[in-house]
């Protein structure tokens, strides 16, 4: 895949997991050409992956080169004159529109192109409509007509979608900053606090629907109630947590990328203590702790303890920003007591009566409700099933950071973070009988990751997979023998799981595991389909046919590399094997078959 928009995550393979959210959004995107997609808002705290999801969605659509032109814009959290904001917004859209049309990769750091470059590109396309539109906007800009420039910029995606008989997906990241950092005047005195309301009508467009995001959920929800009335935006929560399996995958990938040693045992402990949160996992691997050791359980505990207490670190800094700004707004001891109580009881809902009892009934009902709303607005607590119930954020590390800051002040007790972390590991030992038991269960559930690790081990050793021929189920097929010989003699340098593959004018397909290699003369690929089913539910003929269809798309995609294809080696791995009829079909289609023996688990 070409990454036309530089993704903040860095190395593209570090984007892992998020299967549920990406599936939801891809299904939603499929409705856009049918004019059935209602605009959405992604809601989740900072560092939960919203930007990564939106940027990856941009690149998927850009590569598809279909009827949907992606437009991604991030609102910055510094004060700006509305005219300057409109200028950057318009040039960002035109840059991405022309990038899509000309198949030109965007500038580093996604900086929009200047007007001279935009005009040159439009001339090369002989796009008279774009040239006229740019000229009109420049006139408003040079005359400092703020409202006209803003309206022209904001409406541009819909206008171009209509003109081109295409669709534009308008993605605005951190839209809530529009209410705080944009000003109508150069002197930054008149705040445009209702600026998102300018999208009030645009958000209902069926040819240019919107996907917006916000990091302060309470702030976002209030803004949506005031400026996007009538449920114009479908709320889509984005959890900060990956699934357990996705968390394990992230740990192994980050370990490889950062060249940090982890063991299977320490990886399980990292996943447990971070609750499969990719931001926390990243902080551990990037930790500056002088004694950092993520290959042992004790080393993991000491490193996480350091990051929770390190006031200069990214982990502490992210949560303390939320905590300090909200506590400052409330500015009293009772708010801290309420937050401490709800944090301790974070896995259940508490009524206002229970909260009031905890603080000794020191506040009137109206005062308590006001403080609870402020804490909710600051994303430090959430509302329960009704306005009478509240709960803390179900995040163990947030709880530790908050108690590290305030528990001694409130209760005269200083928390022992390292001891509490060690206690969680002890509970893991007790629950699973042993970490090895957890590992055995993990291997049975995470076949894609196990295949990835097997391939990656071969790559790191700079040699083909050990005893490659012995890993496959028996077959009698000369074509497969030749294919297997080629695959066993050639190394792959690039390996992905859950790889989205796009061809122009076609829908993306997902490949469970893809490994690529090339030299000066040719390229090649190994591609796995993985099914973890019990013996009563083996893979079906329909599923096998769908995989064979994916292989054709992969071959067409490889042809774009302008190098001869040496081979494509397809492998269908089914944990409990195949029916004889299906296995015969796969072999006839040139597909190798494998079961748990491939991973040494049988």
C-alpha cells in the first residue's frame, strides 16, 4: 500500500488490532456511494488511536482510487485567526484532492502545498473548474473577507464532489479545538467559539459526509448537543483498549520494532498490566528508565512503576493534563475526594447518595451534581445508566496516577505502586495457575500472530523457514512441489498481519498474513489464510473460493511493482484440518494446506 498521507504512528506495521472499529468504518464507507452514510463522530480520550484510524482510512481510500476522495484535516490546539485557518483548510483540501487525482504523495508532515504548486498541478490536469475555484478563494483571502473565505473553504469538499460526480469523505480530527483556538480577528480577541456550527448543514451532506473526532469526550458531547442538534452526528466510541489478542500482537510488534527483548511470559504480564492499551505499551517500550528490562516480570513491574511516577514522562503527562485542568476548574478538596472514591470503585456504578455519604454529606445536592458534571466534562468520570449514577474510568493506570498525586493528601496514605503491580501479576498466576498456562491458551487462540512470529523469526535469522517442507499437510501435486521448493529457498523482508490490499476501482481485501520479498530481478509473496475452528466447523468451500479470489487480486497488485513475479505461495492454515473434498480443491487451485503442526503446536 502507498502511504500518500504520512501516518503519525510511524512505521505502518505498528498499526495493529482495531479490527472491530475498522470493520465498522469500512462498512460505513461502503454506504457512501449509495448516499446512505450518516456523518459520524469518533469519541475517545487522547492517545486512544482515533488519529491512527482516520489516517489509515485515508490511505486505504486513496489506494482504492475509487469513487470516494478522502480528505483529512487536523485542528491544532493553538490560537489562530479564522482567515489563516480557512487558508490552511482550503489548501489542505485542494492538496489532497489533487494528490488523489494525480497519484502524487503528499508533502512530508502532510503540509499543504502552496497556491503556485496547486495551480501548476491543476493546469497539468487541465482542470478548469479547480483553477477557477482557487482563483475565487484567493480573491476573498487577499481582500481579508473572513466569512466568505471560511464558507468557501468549508463548502469546497461538497462542491467538488458534486462537480466531479464523486464523493468526498471529510475527516476532521480534534474538531473541539475549533471552539477554543479560532478567532474572528487578527488580535485574537474575539473567539469563534461556535465555529463548528458552520458545519451544521454540511454535516448532513450525502456526497461529502463527515467523520470527526474529539479527545475530550465531555467537551465533544456538549459541543455536539449545542451545534449539531437533532442527532446529526452518530456517536462512535473508540476504546483506548485493544482486545487481549490484539494487545499481544502489539507487544510483539513493538518489541521487534524497538529492538527490545521480551519473552512470552513478560509479554503476557505487559498485556495484563497495561490492559492491552497500545499507548501504555508504547510508553513502556520507549521508556528512558535506566534499568529498563522487559524480558522479565520483575523488570516489567519496575519499568511501569517508573513511568507511572515519572512526571516528565509521556504516560504521566497525558493523564496529569486531564487531571490538573479538571481539578483546577473545580478547585476544592471535595472534588478530589469524589474522584478518588469513584476511581477506587471504577468497575461499578455509584449513586449520588453513595458519593455524598463518602464525603460526609458536605455538599448540597446541587453543588455535588455540578462537581460531578465538571469531572465528567473533563473525562475523569462517566455517567451511568441515568443522571443519578456515575462511575470512574475503568483504567487501572489512571487510578494509580491519580492516587500517586492525591491519595496521601486526602487519606494520609501513600500508595505503593510497585507492590500493587506485583499483586496483579500474582493474581494472574493464581487465575491461570501459571503464566505458561496462559501462554498455551494464547497460542491456541492467536494463530495469525503465531504465523507472523514464525515468519519473523526466519527473517531475523536471515534465512528461509527451518524445515519448511515438513510443516505442511501431505499432497501429491508436482505444481505444489515446485512452489514449495521456491518458497523454501527465498527469504521475505516485509511481513504483516491483517494487511489491507487495494487495487484501483475495487474494494479492499484483508489478508491474514502477508510476507513479501524481492531482489533486483523479481518479487515474490507468501500469503496465509488462517482459520481457528474446531473439528465440527471446518472451513467451507465458499470461504476457500473467496481466498482463491484474493490471490488473484494479490497477483494483480504485485504486477504493479513492475518486476516479474517469481512466485506467489498461498497457504491455508486450519487449526483442526480440512474435509478431504475441500483439501483436494485447495491443492488443485495451487494452495498449500497446513494445521497446528505448522506452528509446532500439534
